[in-house]
């Protein structure tokens, strides 16, 4: 095991580094190793990817430790192949640069890769934490300024918590219909 | 000796195929029980909330396969509760398709002309309405304007929506909170229940067996109402006839599992699956060009930036629905909303080394989410899906508490299908990238394969026993008394949204099914008036019941 890191810490920062590839964000502090810091604003980590992955409803939680071990194994192999010297203070995947981390994920999610299913699931839930905050109530997420919903510009609900858009249409004909349209509005 | 429950007709699934069968058989006097795998939800239960466990995940079944993932309904009302209510009829040439078998795939008894009277009936019941341009969302308007700019046509799509109630909230995939979507909860299902049909939610059928009297014994598991991975009970019901309508992603799996008890299944059970040729493209609209080139203005300083606003697909381009074009070059292009959650990850950004679904460029693309326009291609695929050995229960190995599972479907697109998608991709680019209106990329097929919301053909009708599981009366070959009326009966991709065609086929099958039921000693007649649409109030689950009762 890596010096000065508990198993739990290894698990956390490895998964954070993975999530940061799916939707990158800015570093939480100057010494943040998990987040590569290639983007401004919050990414999947700030959006709650770790909370999401630990949500029992996902069905992935029990497999996280195994995935972390495999990911760091792949990172070690990748580094050896590329002649990259890994910093032993952090897990191998975290020691890699952002582009190298992404390259590994692309390989692992390529059709035909024997471990593909697990990596796709991990990617899916990291992305869900960002684009839909599915680990928390959408209304709480909005109230708390969830970085994913803010980033995508998700509109606010009305006072009763429901979405309604009174203005929704340009209100004019914008194209000619197909000449063979039937009276019922279907293709002929 | 334990008494065994029995009924005249057992219907597996309460979506279009199941609800229509349940209505006609119950209205004709048969005792009907409907077993539905999902929960029974209604307007008060439909949430505007992405939290896992809310209706957004309860009502869906997302099964990842090899090369194809299938999104299906999972609740009383099935696909009608979660769909976008687009209800076009299939174009005439569709019924003449030959696909990979070199001869007409549809039964000779069925053509657009012979199906039109059945389309009419369903259209009356739901009812299907046409949209005016005032009903068209900004996204649909933008697609229409871009088509027009490129010299193409664009049609408002006929829908099953009560326009007066619709708020354009775009949450309709989670079930309509406002009772604006005229799902089966408003027509066929209340009609069936009023005639004595019994609907049992959270009852997942596993297997069929033959009984000594020539009927069938249906084995089911009861599913926990929150955690679908948990089975809370099981049971059996005997029936004189069985209507399979579990959806094209589940009906063949149940039949395959039943081979051990029923005997050999027709070759086409679990083969010839079609994803309806579906594929998604995401365009990032250049807001300035939308204003300058297309003259669009929302009146609030914005040209578009309205991805979130609307009601699913409202406008389609049908220029390639042309029977004179060769097979695999005929397709429709429909503007669509795909909500955050399971789809966004598949949208691709242009990266330094090509399209990418992750990383910095994807994050930048996400910042422009409100300027996304999703285009849904519906091409002709090659029926290349095949189901492998069934999982121990259900239609998938369940991973998540709700929604997500891993299933036995494999789909390796043929050059015909790939060529069709490439042609549709090129057409979308030609329309939307013209004069800098947008940049467009297709969704990646690498992560979860192709993605269909309209699974079809996995247990299809036809005249040829080698390539069809059902005869043209929808009866399972070699297993009299088992009928299939869901999307799995549709022979091939339709080039349009399939719900109305699935329903019309189910309506068409009913006189024959009633006749077969009578021959099996059921006191039932055909010819009840069509159910009246419950304009203001849908079918409500029994007052004392939970979502699972």
C-alpha cells in the first residue's frame, strides 16, 4: 500500500480521480491530488459522485473496492508501458496526468474489453451525480446550488416545486409539411 | 390439496398490447387477470425529481445488453405512461419491407390499407390529435426552421396529449403530473377494469407451463415495491389462454425460460429483435446563427436556449420516408428531448483526437446544455438482435434497486444498419451544420451499445414459420392458446415511433383471439364498443391499496 494512505483514503481519491475524468472540475485546494484541475467550476466530484457511488440504490457500492484495485493495477501497467514514473505518495491512477487517466478509461470502456461493464457503470453514476444529482432530491440540489445543475443551466421550478413553462413556442409556422401527409397528420 | 387460482385469460403486461387485449376480453365477458411487473402509479405519484427511487426510476426498465440497450416502461400502463406520446402511423412502404430475409417480412394479410381501420380505432380511443404550430415547443420550432432553411419539410407529429393540460415541463418520461398525457390509464385500462378485469402490479411473470386440460399455468414472483431486486412472494394462476405483452425486451425471455416446461419454441422467439433503427444525435446550437440565419427569437432576448422546455418530440422530418428509396435509406428525423440522467453521458463533444463522451470538451459541451437540440433518427435496421439464455428471473440481472439491469440481448449492427445510420447522420449534419447553425455529433455506441426506446420484433408475426414466431393471428406457433400482442410482434423497424402500430396490431388481433378463447370454452364475445376516453380522471388504483397492491 502507498505510504501514508489508508485503504479508505486510497479508495476515495482513486474514485474521485476517476469521476474527475468523466466531468472535470477545479481543484478544491492547491494540494488536491484527486482532481486534476483541468476545468473551472465544479465537476463530478463536487457534484457528489462519491455520495452517488455509495448510494445503495445504485447496486455498485459493493464492487467499488475491487474496481479501485483494478484501476490502480491498470494505471501501474499503463505507466510502465509509457515509461512514466509514478509518485508513490498517491495511488497510481491518481499519480497520472489527466490525459493519461482519460486514456485508461477509454481503453477500459472500449467494446470487447472484458471489464467494460464495471467501468461503464462507474462512469454512468459519476455522470448522473453531475447532470441530474440523482443521489439527492432535485429540489434540495437546486436550493444548495448543485454544481452540475448550475453548470447545465437547469431552469428553476415554480413555487410549488413543479416545472411549467408558459412561454414555450415561437407560435408560428416554421416549415412546410411533407406533401404526402395524410388528413390524420401521419406519413402516407 | 391447495386450491389453484384460475381465470379465463391471463394477460402478462399492461402496456399497449396488454391493455387492449384486457379491455376487449373483459368487455366481451371473459374473466381477465393482468399481471404487471411494475408498480401502479398515478398523477400524485409522478415526481419532478431525479432522486433515485422517485417515479423517474420506478417506472423504467433500462437493460444493457451487448451492443444494444433497451429502455422500457415498468408500471401499470407500461410504455404509455413513460413515452412521449408521439403517435404517427407507419408509412406504406414499411409493410413491404424484406429486410435480411429476401422476401416480405409482414404477413400478406397486413398492409397499410388493411391496418388503417385499426389505426382509426386506436386513434379514436386515445385520442390522437394533431398539433398546430402554436403547440410546437421552441426545440421543435428550431428543428422545423432548420429543415425549412435546408429546403426540407417538417411536420408537427400527431400526439396523445391533452394540449390544454400540458405545461411543457418536459418531465413526461417520469409520468405526467398534470394528467395531460393520455396514457392507457385514461382509456383501455379503466375500460378493462370497469368490465371486471383485475390488475395486479409488482407481479413479474417468470414461466409458463401447460396444464392437463390444455390450458396454461403461469408462475410469477411478487416484487418489492422499492427494491426490485427483492422477491417478496410467488404464486401461480391457471388460465385458458395467455396473452403475452411484457414488451419486446421481456416477452421472448419469458418464453425462452418456458421452453423447459412448454417444449420447443419457434426459432424466431428471441431472434430478429429490432431496435427500431434508433440512434440519437446531439446538436449544439449557435444561438447567434439561430437568430441570424433562421430568424428565431423567443421575445426575451434569446433565440433558442430552450432544450429543457417542451414535451418530447413534436416535429419530424419525413422527407426520407419515400418508398422509391432503397431499403435502409428510408428514415425519419425527429426532434426529441432527452432528460438528464441516463442519456447525457452518451452525447459526444468534439475532442482533440475525435469525438469524446468524457473530459474537458464534454464539460464545455455540458455548459451549453440549454442550447442542445437532440435529433432522433429512426432508420431501417436489419433485425439483428438475438437473446441469449434467459437470466434466472425477470428479463435481466438486476443491478440497481430500480431501473438498471444487464440482459442477454446481443446486437451486432450489420453493414445495412450502419449504412442507414451513416446516411441519417449525414442528413442531420447537412440540415443543422448548414450556415453555422450548429455542430452535431451522434451519441456514442461504445458505452452501452445502440440505445432504443422502442424495442420490437423479438417474437414476430409472419407467414413463414422459419422467420416468425407468431402466425398472422398473433398465436405462438406450436403453442395454441398463447398469443403475443406487444411490440415483439411487430416484424421490423417502422421508421416512425411504433406505439400506434403496436396498438393497431393488437386491436386487429382481438377478433381472432376472442374466437380462439371461445373455442377453448370461454364465454366471451367480440364487439363491445370502444372504451370512452376518461377526459378528466384516469384509472385510479384501489383506495386501500399501495402502489404494489
